[in-house]
C-alpha cells in the first residue's frame, strides 16, 4: 500500500539507512486490512540501524564476564520479581532469588509492598526459604525477629547486644516498582522509575491492561545454556522455518516486524493466520490455514475452554471470500468474550491472534493482546552454563471477581521434558523443539574457532540492541 494512502497513520521512525525486508505482504499490509482498527504502534516501524559487527562468543561462556554481569548490571536494573496475585493478603510474601542474592517481597497492612534482603542481620542466615504467609520474620537460627515492615521486634538475650540499636537493626530494603500487576525490585537506590524504564510499554498496555489478568499456570525448567543464549532465541521468529516447521502454515515468520525503543524495550510482531513466505501457496486454501492454526497454536483462548477444547470442539469455518485471519479473529473475539466476561468485540484480528512479544531488559518478556498471554522470565542458574526458564500464562479475571492466588511454579526436573507439563498443552512440544538447539548452542560457542557470533541486520536487531545495552552497564 502506498505511503500516500490516507489509512496509513503511523509513518516509520527509522534512524539511519532503512534495512531490507522480506519480499511480499508486510505486517503493515495485514494490519491495514484488519477487520477492526489496529493500534498504530503495532504497525509503525521504529528501529535504528545498529550495524553488523559480530558479538564475542565469550559473553555467553566466560565465567569472568558472568561475574561482571552480577556486579555491574543486575543490581542496577529493574527485575520482574512477582505478580500481585502471588501475595494478595497482608503477611503474604514471595522469596525472589537471582545471581546468588535473595530477597523477600512482603505485602503490608496498607496494601503496599516492601522488599528486603533475605538475610538475618545477626549471623546471616536466610530468613525464609520459600513463599508463604507470616505474622513476623523470625530467624530459625537464634530467633532474631522483625515485624513485617522490617522494623526490629526482638533480639534474644538483648542484654548481650547493647551495641545494637533498633535503627541499626532495621532490615535493609530494596526499591520496589509496581506496574500492570507486575512487581519489580532494584537494588540501586537511584535510577529511572519503573514506568520510565519500561517506556513505551505502559502507554501501549493501557489497551490490554495486564492488571486485569492473573497467573493461570506457571512452569519452569533449568536449561543447560547461558541465560542470554536461551532468551535471545525468543527475540526473533525466523528460526521457525527450521525449528518449528509445523507452525509455518499459519505463521508469517519472515513477515515479522522488529521494533526497538531506546535501550530497554523492544517489540516483535509476528502475524498468525497467514502463511509463511517460505511455503508455496499454490493450492492452499484459507480453511487449511485455519485448520493448522487450531491444531498447533498453543496460546489462543480456545485452548482454555477445558472440556470443549479437550474434545476438539473448537472449530472455525472460513466463509467464501473471507480470509483466515478475519475468520479466526471473529471466532476468537466471540470465544474470549464468552469465556472471560470482557467484551473484546472492538479488538483487531491482530490483537486476537498475533504474537505481540515485548522484551524488557534484561530478562522479562510478556506477550500482549487480548488472548491468554505468555510471560517469559530467564534467570542465571548458579553458573554461566545454566539458566532457569519460566513460562507463565495470564488469563483475564472476569469482571467483579477477585483474582485467584497464583499457583506455585511447576518445576520440571532435569529428566523431565517440557511436554511433562501437560497444563501448557502444545506449547510443550514447541519448547522441546527449542531445546533441541539451545544446549548445543552453548556447547558450540565454547568450540568456536573465530569466537564470533554473527547477527542478521534486521531480523536479529533486537539481539544487537540487547547486547549493546548490556555492554553499557558492563563498561560504565
């Protein structure tokens, strides 16, 4: 569609020379043909040409670099630590741990949340080992006790600690940021607010309101690969053609749009309900696209309709002259409104089916739109060669109902595959396909002859943005 078309309201914001794109239908073309209006920011190109320099392989394999991340990056960034529904009542707490440090997030009587270092100020024992509820924070070693607001309550044998004042024994706090139902912590006292750090996500998500959602399921597994290796696999869609071939009939993998916003946020928009440009369209009907979507898409609301979905009850018939995207969008609007009680009749086809994946530096990635939303988090796991990958699904809380307390994470053992988490359905098969690559990426990086990682200029631009931001912290 020509740039002079009056329907085009969002001109590109590109710094430097525009980068080549996959020939054929663009995401903008699909957005402008949508049944309902698509938010402009979902089809507006926003990126900067970041060049073509390789990434040193040692950033993924070197224990010294891993230590630099722990020292210079992690304490200075906002880290997604919990969801509001994990600690709904005063006295509820969550233990959040990362790169050798442990924190307690505690719901206060006034509904606010405080976060403390999970350390007894006497001899250093962890105060809590797992999530729960408590009327006080008492150390299991000698019984030093604090109130839930961090103030000192009791020192056993106080006569022997005349050198310790109540003020000195206040539990040290870390900064807390709350947005969209998510709770973040940051060790550094100074820095951008959580809204500034995540911009433009707070503005974009006013439409999707994750504060109206709750965690429906939560699965985690330790992966034998560096946290950046695993996370970066979810920053681009074009590996679908080889790694996830079953998705190609309804996934425009190479038609994806990759936006970057400053240092900390990017957005991948991958269209569903349209064939991959890697597939020969000859003889392929719109109904075939829909049928493949229903079989292999693991995120849409039909997968959460329990008995009906289990019985294969979700079906979409494409009328004559209607596209697969339009037929799926209409069906998903109706299904979502019926299941979750939120009227989404205004929503675009894009917001009902496409992969709208935001990445927030350094390790948190929520999907957007009006379907049940995937939320990823990756954390280093003890050393440079392992990480914990977590997958949540958020669903909308029906109007007038209280959000249910979040379930505990289903922690898969080393010998369990993602498919053992039957609650995530077909997504388990997709993640297993990723696992056929990622441990061997880590092994390969250690054997690299030239010590370099090469990136695509456009389709992997978000990885380059991430790496550039990481180095700003390391070199500061």
